[in-house]
C-alpha cells in the first residue's frame, strides 16, 4: 500500500518470474519504492494545491489593485468637481445679482455685478494657477 501523511494513494503490485516467497531484500526494496512513490504523489498534490492557491491570491491582489485605482480616480473626480464649484460659485452669484438688477431696470448696478463676475473669474483663475505651481510666490501682481 502507498500511504503518505495518513492518506492512501494506491497499491504497488510486483510481479516476479519465479514463483515462491519474496526474500527480505526484495521485500525491503519494494517497501522503500512504495514509500518513495507515496511521498512523491503526496508532494505532487501539495504542489498542485499551492499553485491553485497562488493563482487565487494573484487574482485577489489584481482585483484589490483595480479597486484601489478606481477609488483614487473617484476621489480625484470628486475633488475636481468641488474645485469647479468653488470657482464658479462667485461668478454665478454676481450674474444672479446682475439679472436682478436688470429686472429692476438698474443698469448701473447690473454693469457693476457683471464687472464683479469678471473680477471673480480672474481671481479664481489667479488662485488656481498659483495652487498648481508649488514654486510660485503667493503675491498678487500689480494691475
């Protein structure tokens, strides 16, 4: 019987030309061959299991990396959307003020609101330009 780690792997059948009892040397050799074959079969099964488990681990790692990349892209998109809102809010506010001034017929106030919207757009461009350049000094240039 071929047994390794308590697990049965098969049986070894020996055929001899001459009938009769097997001498001790041949029996010992047969037992050693049987044991070696059982150990080799056990190691082969362990290797196959290790290869399968390693493949599953690699697949899980790749999925985790993809998930992390998607999470990073989502966070970046959220940050960009937030920055765009911060840039557009002052401009939209001044345009709404201009719209109300036009509705009231106050051309001077409407012109001022439109000029303030332009100024807000210029200020936000100035801020975003400086925020993307780490070596740029944070001083406003003279007009």
